[in-house]
C-alpha cells in the first residue's frame, strides 16, 4: 500500500473514531433526498434508534408530526443549499415517542468539484437548558406578580394607618409594627424558597413577635397544614392585628388574660377544610366597637376571601372563627402537582 493510500485510510479511521466518540452530539449524514447514510453513537443515545434501523430511512422521522406536515425537514435542506446552513431549534421526537428540545445545524456536503452530494446534521439535546429557561421566566413572572401584591398591601397599610391615626407618633409606630409583621411573613416564605409554609410556623412567628414564646398566655395547637404564599401572608398580617388589638384592649392588656388558638381539619361533604379559632379570655370586659378601624377591615377582607369568617365580641373575650376549604389555601400547591 503506497503512502498516500495509507494516509487516506488512517484519516478515514481517525474521522470515524471522532464521529462515534462524540456521544453528546447526534451526527447524521444524509443524501440529497434526506435519507440517512451515517448515524453515529450520539444519535443512538439521544434519539433511540440504532444505526441499523436508521440507515436508508428518512431523517425526518425524529421531527414532530406538526413539523413534518409543515415540511420543516425539507425547509432545513433548502436553507442549507441556499445559505450554507440550516438552523434547527425545536422540539423533536425520540424512538419511544418522548419529546426533547434540541438545537443544531445542517450543512451541505460537497464533492471535490463543489457540487452538493448530501447533508450533515449535528444535533444536541438542550431539554434541561430549555426547562431552566422556562422555569426562570415563570419565576420572574411570579416575582413580578408578588412584588405588585406586596406594594399594593403596603400602600393599603400606609393609607389606612394615616387615615386612622391621631398623631404623627402614633402613625409612625403603627406603620412600623404592621410593615414589620408583613416583613416577618416574607422571611418565613424566603426560607421555603417562596413555595409554601405551614400554619404552625406562621402562628409561632406571630407568638414570637408578641414576646410570648413559651408563655402560658398564648396556647396554640393543631395539625400540620401547608399554606400557599398568599394566604400565609394574609394570615400573618391578621394574627399581627389580632395580637395588637389584644394588647391594647383585650386579653393581653392585663396580666391575667389568655389567648387560645386552635385549628382542626374536617371533611364535610367530601370537601377538606380547616376550622380555626382565635379565642381571648381573662381580659377586660369586651365592648363591640362602634365603627370598624383598619385592623378590623384588614381581618375581614383578608380572611373572608379564603372562607367563612365570624367575629363575636363576647363579654368574656373576642372570638374569631374561620372555616376555609383547603383548596383555597393550597391552590398553588394543587396546580403544581
């Protein structure tokens, strides 16, 4: 064998080794009719068909039915002939019917004389990257939505606090307390990557803000109940308002009063629900307010959107009851399943 032929054979073996070792890429060659002439190991791994199954078969088999009907494989070949390259970034099909997102290019294979002899297609699986981009878009949309909600709540807190205040000192203190409560609720959710939290954690945060951790003056009990971010924020604000009112006028305004918060799960008529009660006792004699302040309106609006709310100003102490379907408190969790 002469030197030129040995070099040619060696080069062919080298190129073949490179071709089949590139397992992260589907490298496919086709004739001018789009029939497969080379199907490397990367194509086997990514697409699922073996080399024996694909040699002589149309390469368009791994395009979706919609793309095949729209003649996308043929359009790629025309682009390659006319512009030198045909770009490919779309959903494709594996042998088992599953979809994956791929990006790649098609180039023209030419003879020594420059005439087209076929096509070379290089494809890479980008499914995970695509999913990351989609998740990032979703997170940015969710962040924007939550930011708008947060600003709306803070705007309402500021407006209503200013409206009900009798002095600059009072409004400053009220604003600081309410916004701090809202901030603590955000901190809880941040620890859970804003996915969810649970009612016990929200209640414990409220107890801590009242300085009653471990105190017999605040008793709470109930099963584990997961909450979406929005109801968690709403309940946190409501507990802050209830605690503030209890300090000013209710069970925490003396040294003997007690707050009891309990919740249970029910399943009436096949609808899982939570029944929660905030009950004050041992404080001064309760008198129902002649008009609703911001705190009362916040409690009503926040909780009424999740279920049935009742507030009774009993002489022995304020009693608030909420019955809410779990579906309303966990809607986002159900949607994610």
